[in-house]
């Protein structure tokens, strides 16, 4: 018997995204929600809804016991964790599986391996992925650190093995800064992640962030769905993403794509995953793997026509991949703008009542959002309230359509990042695709000056 009722252990646009894929497959959905989200769209649309706790995510969306109970009470036979929250918690994935509930995600051991950055790098290296030059695993002494840093050349980066979300890393400009930086990084990592393991990496000066979408069936078959360029970042948070990357040729895409697909096949990877690389002067350097669906997955859907959530559900249900590598074609161009409830230029959060809401529409325009007029955006969670994804046959056409779609979007009552996106789409560097991971912060700095 296949999956017939999915509990969605998330909120906001991604909960809706999963609900939509499930209903299109004839599968019922169970929403879980905190008391702050009782009126949320994901709760309204689901077939069943269960309150799992107070506003604080620790007590609700991260409350494993409450979520498992909700699954048992509602008779859900599968759990989709979305992104964030429990999506990369290997222990939770194991608990779900022990309860005879299907986990719509990778094998717990792969979540665990990739969640530890030292282990992830070791595994990626063994699978033949190109790495950022650095220490061979954790650094055990300052002497060792100094030796490695001398070898790879300054500046170097010290990173926490358990770090995440851009936290737990520090640039070390010269040898004189090494000892104090490593000591400080260790104590900060201990405080933030309960683990003071750190490692060293060459600090790349001006790279792009290019990531590959992969999919495995868990039995040794895997495909890649091309790359996404997510170089436009602020404080390591992605702002706008596009596919394909403006700097990759079809040959480079195929070459790198087959390397990552082969690695996933060898690993026996199951479900959706993203392999993140920094890219500089034509070279790829693995930084990490995310063992879940990503916020920016729709740009891949737009250029390949593959429904990634449907694919995740099928694989969790023991079905084969619905597409073979040679059936996956990359057509046209897609860009996603993350729309946050915050000041567009100083980024101060702006939760509250949405008085007016009108989503953009028209050909090749997709809005993933749980917003509606009269909705009160709670202050407790991530500030992303909508994603606008636009497709065009060419990058230029896509940008023209995206500008038009941004003009059409109306969100009143709270501040949003729409004006930031509009400003970015008038910048020659963005129009030319000529930007690295440093670009946005430099641009914001110049605006302020
Ligand atoms: P996290 O898990 O915290 O997101 P990542 O390893 O993915 O950590 O790195 C986050 C971001 O930090 C990257 O997108 C990139 O902007 C920057 N970064 C990471 N490693 C390097 C490096 N070796 N050189 C330069 N920048 C880096």
C-alpha cells in the first residue's frame, strides 16, 4: 500500500508547496501548527490540522514528540519535513522510521554524514568531488593549523565542523592572526554548537555559489537536474537565485553534473539533495551538501519541468525515479526572488497585519506564498513570506518578465523586499550576470555611503 496521508512538519510557503504536490497525487495532507499559526494558509488548505504547541519553534515545529503523536493520531503514513526545522535531523528521521512512518527524505545515515562538515568533506573527497584545499579533517593543534595554513596560503578560513547557516566561520588574513582566531573560533563553536571541532580551508576571494540539484532512488540510481546560481547573498543568506548559472557552459554543466550524479549513485543516496560548490576561475570547490529540499528548488523545476516534491514523495514510496538522465533537458531561464517581510535596505523585520495582497500572475509567473489579505505575519519565524519565480526563454526575457511581475505584486501593511529586487534588476552587473558572493554586500555598503 502506497502513501495515502502525509503529515507536513513545517509551515509557510513550503508547507503549501508540499500540500499541492500531495493533492495532485491524490494524497491527503495533515498540517501541524503552533498556536501562532492557527489562521495560516497551510492549516486552512490541509485535510486535517493539529495544533502541536505554543509559538516558539522549539516547542512546536521542533517538538519531535508532538509531531510523532500528531502523525499517529491522524493516521499519517509519511512525514515531509520541508526545509529548516527538523529536515536535517538524522535522529528525528530515525524516530519517524522506527514508528513505521515513511520519512520523505534521505537515509538518516546520509543526513548525519553530511551534517558534520568534516565528515561531509571527507565523504565528498572519497566520492571524487573537488574540494576547497584545506586541512585533512579537524585541526588538533595550533602547530598543525600553522603548517596547513602555510601550505595552502593565506588568507585561510577556520570553520566549525558543526556550523551552519553561515555561522561559525572566520577569515584569518595572516599568520600573525592564526593562533588567536583558531582559539576564538573553537570557543565560539563550543558555545554555539556544543562542539569545538574546527578545520581550515583556503579562503576564496571572489567566488560564485553554484549548487547542483541531485536525486537518488536509494538503490544506486541517481540523476542531476543541473545547477542553480545563488551568488547573490547577504550574510550568507540567499536573496535571489537563478538557473542556469550565467557563467557555465553546457559542457561544464554536463561534466560537473555527471560527477555529482555518479557520486550520489555510488553513495546510494535517496531523495532530493543539493551539492553546494564555490566556483572561481572555472574551478569547482565542494563546500557542503544539503540533504533536503531547498528554498530555491522552483527555478530547477521551471527549467526542467520536473516536480521535485512529487519526485520526493514517489521515492519515499519506493518507486523508481520518474526520469532518466537523458530525458532531463534544460530549457530557458528562471529566476527566484525571495520576498521577506522586512525593510528592503536595512533588513529590519517587519511582521504584522497584511492589509492588501495581490499576487503577480500571467504566463510563466509562479508565486509560492501563504499570504492573504487580513493575514497577520507572526514575529516568531523566518521573515520569508513569498517566493516569486519567473521563467523566460532567455535570461533577458526572464528579467523583463520578472520586472513586470514585481510591479504587479501588491503587499501592503508590512514592509517587503520587493523594492530591493526592483533595484537589483536595474544594476548592470546583475543584468550581465556579473556578480560573486561578495557583490550584494559591497553594493549595499556603497548605497549606505
Ligand atoms: P553554512 O553551512 O554555514 O551555510 P557553508 O560551508 O555552506 O556554511 O558556507 C556558507 C557561505 O560561506 C558560502 O556560501 C560562502 O559564501 C562562504 N564560504 C564558505 N567557505 C568559503 C571559502 N573557503 N572561501 C570563501 N568563502 C567561503
